[in-house]
C-alpha cells in the first residue's frame, strides 16, 4: 500500500467527530560535532521554507533538512555528473507534468506504438517503463485476500480474520461519521459563501457575523468550531473531510471488501511465471486523485531552479516509471517483477514507497531485492507509517530472514518532521534499530502532483525518495563507486543526533535518536558528497 500518512490528512477532523478527524570539498566536521548546540527554531516556517525544508541545513536554518541546497552551492556548483536512471515503483507518474517531463527515461530500443517487443525484453511498447496493474486501480489489502481465501490452515489466517473483524467495523463506523461531518461542514461552507459572495472569507469575517437567521447561525457555529481545531479556512476543512470520506469509502468498497475482485491483468498473481509480459506500457495514473507516484517522483527529480513549483534532490537523473502499486495492497508478484524489470533495463536506484504487514510470497520479492544487489543496484524502501518497531512487527518488502540480510544495497528509511528537537521524528514513522537504516525528511513535504499541480503530503513514502535522490546525486558525481559503497556513504555520512526523541508519536516513549535506526543518523547530502570524494580517491 502507498505509504501516505492518513493521520495528517484528517488531523483537524477528529475533534469534530467527537463533538457530533566533487572535488575541492571542505573537510567534514563542524556540523556533526556541534549538533546539539544548534538553537531550536522558535518561529513558524515561512512559505518558502515549508516548500523546501527537506533541502535546508540544520546548522544554518535550524531545520532538520538534508543540506541539499548547501551541497549544490558549495560542492556541485553546476556540475551535472553522469546520468543515473532511477526507477520509481509506484502508482504511476504523470509523465506530462511540467516539472517532470524533462527527466523521463525513454527506452530507445523500443519503437512506440507498433505493438511489438522490439528489444525482446518481454514487454511490448515499454517506452517509459511498465504498468503491471494493467487497467486496474482499486484492490484489497493483503490480509483481506487471505481471509477471502477461506484457507483456515494458511499461516497467519487467524490473525488476519481477527484483524478483519475489527477493521471492517471501524471502517463502517468511520464512513458513517465522515459522511455526516462532510454534509454538515460542506453545507455550512456553502451558506457562508452565499452570505459573503465569496468562498475565501476570513475567520474574522465569520466571527463578526451578527444574524437572527438560524441557518447562518449554525454555519457560523460550525466554522468557529473548525477554526478552533487547527484549520484556517472552511475550504481546507471541506477538502480534508472529503478526503476522509473517500478514504473510508475506498476501505469499505475495495480495501476491506472480501468479495471485491480488482485484478484486471488476466494472470494468476499466485503463480510467478503465469502469463509473462502481463500488463501494458501505459505508466500514467488512472485517476487524477492517484497522485502518490507523481509526488514521490518530484521529490527525487523535479527539474531544479526552473521557476516552477518544486526542486528535486537530484539534478541529473532519468525516471523510469513502473506502475505496480494500486489503491490497496500491491501483489508480491508485481513488486518482484517490477524490481527485476528495473534492474534489467538499466536502473541504478529503485525507490519503493509502499509496504504491508502480510506478504504471502515474500520470498519472490526478497529474491528480487537480492537480484538488485547482485547487479549493483540500490533499492530504497519506506519504513511504513504505523508508529511501530519493525524489528518486532513484520513490514514487507524486507531484505532479511531473522535479521540475516540477503542484500547489501537495501536502504529502509524512517521519516523526520520539519522541527529539530524532541519531536523531530514524524509521529507516524516506523522505526527499528536493526531494520531501519536511516531517517530523512518525510512529513509535510511539498512536491508535484498530476495535471501540473503541487501539494504537500506526509509519510515515509516521502522520506524514501529523498534518500533515493541523495543516492542518485552521489552516484552521479562519483560513478565509479559501487552500490554498496553508496549505501554505506549514506549511512556513515549522516548527522548523528545524540539527543532523545519522542518515538511512535507516544509522548511517554522517549528514546535516544541513535537507538531507533541502524545508523542512528539523519541523511545529509552535503556530508555524503564529501565522504564520496574521500572514498573515491
């Protein structure tokens, strides 16, 4: 499943529910030694900082970014380096987006639209990548598939059935509540819009309303309640609550529906070699609302300094789009084949911003991750948004069996929030001393969305592409490094934070930052380039 944090989406609504949701590099030293004397940023982030915080510098800006802008200003200085192909395994990418159309990978061995497999790679007309979902979009969650199978002897069946009984009831209740809230808030917004003759009325204008009209009184009361719970406009409230309605509707109709059949590719997802080449070459999302893959891609590769909405981390990449992540849980078969497709067609870095806690064919995916490692390819994976310790609770795909790793190029990434201090770890982020490698900016990240638009999203889905971008940036400047060396540079060059942080969003669970990931560090592009220069010598 695509790892966007739903808690952020509905943050202000829960209260409403309760009331009724290269070379010449400087020496690496100072930032690390003096990290804990860095002053906290007291003021709110500016709009410019909100749109770029993941690229800022902790020492200069007192924001826990990756020092990307500093790296470009002081080290890269316009040097493009070697082009690196980055595969994005996700829900599809709007390849016509104004900020992405110049960074697309094109299969030059394939002739577009002739219905032939010109390069004999097993995929017909794969011009910019491959779509393993075909015309499909909505899907069940993996544990629902297990329950729907009726195989009571299957591993973890009882666990899946108990989870279904709980989650399905909660989803039904959530949908009913959000439907009611949406009707109420949307109606209030429409009443106030009619009263003011505009939709962008202010909080003060609402507060100043004096009326004996019952409908307008009720609308004012609803708006004041929304303002009092963290949202600055009724337009934004309607948007967020609508997102809640859509989320629970999808859960009830598709994700948690035992009877739903979403697969449209004609293959059997439980037989690995069934129907080779299934799917098609259309890598564009089915719906505009399916923005996840486009957002992830912009974090890696949105064209830098072109006057448009966002800057990617890497300045010389080609993005290979692989559509394999639906609205629901991805199939292990699709993910395994997507990884192998990326490796076989020249990708050096693969980003996987998805995950799940049940994986019936985890060995297929693990073998593909090993295949990537054996072929000198980095696989970056989002840690997940369950606020859990993935050392003790399963999260797939992974690269190990009982902590014995099959790959030395797999990087699992946790998410940071844009405020240095005890709350710098995003409250939704998974963690793990053994199974999470590093942390990177993942909360409140601004990036590209379909139809030439931009938006802010949060999740470890956003942290993983930040690291994939750093990997591509380092490898572009120092192409003789191996994939394993690039991974180790990212791990070793990060900023070590010696202070304690709130873990899993639980204010009573405070631990040293060094104890929630293998490296104990937050990724830093500036330091990574310095270390890469030293190692390359």
